[in-house]
C-alpha cells in the first residue's frame, strides 16, 4: 500500500511539474511574440527560414550573421496569420501576423491575390531601403578592390600611433642633444 502511495505522489508531482513548465513556456511565447511579425524567407537554395522581427513603422530591419542589415517592407494587405512557434502544440502557440519574402526582394509576396497586384514600393520606400545598402556595398567593394582592410581603422588607434611616434621623436632628440638643456638652448 505504501509503495502505491509513493508512486501516486511521484506521478502527481511529475504532472504538476510538467503543467508548470508548459504554463511558463506558453506565457513566455505570448510575451515574446507581442507586437512582432513572423517573416518567412525563401533563400536561393530553396530553404525556408523564418525570423521574428519587430516592425519599425513600414520597414522590417534585422541583422544577418555577417553584419549586413536586411530591410524589408511591411504591407498590411499582404499580412496573414500564423500560429507561432511552428510545430508546438496549439495550446502553446500564439497567433501572430506573418509575411513571406523571396531572398533579395524587399517586397513581400502576395499569397492570396488571384491577380498579380501592383508593387507597393514607392520612391520614398525605395530610397529608405537602398541608400544604406548601396553605399555600404560600394565602399566595401572599393576597399576590397584597393586591398585595404575590411574595416576602417579606429580613430583611437590612429591617435595612439601618432602619440607613440611623437614620444619616440622626443626621446631621440633628447638623447642626441645631451638632454633638455642641449635642445632648449
């Protein structure tokens, strides 16, 4: 009888722990997804990846692993609902808005229109998307073409080098002229 009681208590404790973990995970998912958009990206190698991104007005901006920024447009007409995170049980998922993109295209795909719609890119949006990326790409290509380092030298490093050179010159002058009295007069 006591063994049965111990097993029942252990089972109740295990179910209680599982319930607490699932509740905490579900709450964490709901707070993590609040105000964010799930963006699906179809890469060139036909791999579907997704990111949870907080929109910045009409732009989505996120950093790639190599440091480049990816800018994508938000179109309210092209938003659809998705249960996030994918693959979780439905009672743990949170319903959020989503967009689908093709790699290299800032405009989201229109999944539900029977006829292809007009582009949502205006001149102002195009300027927001392309200015930074084009300038960074141009400077990177120029530096690589000239054989310079990938990053510009730090101002503090340049100042330190200048101070060390000046200090070496002062020491050489002092040693050559027999001290400060030889230099000053």
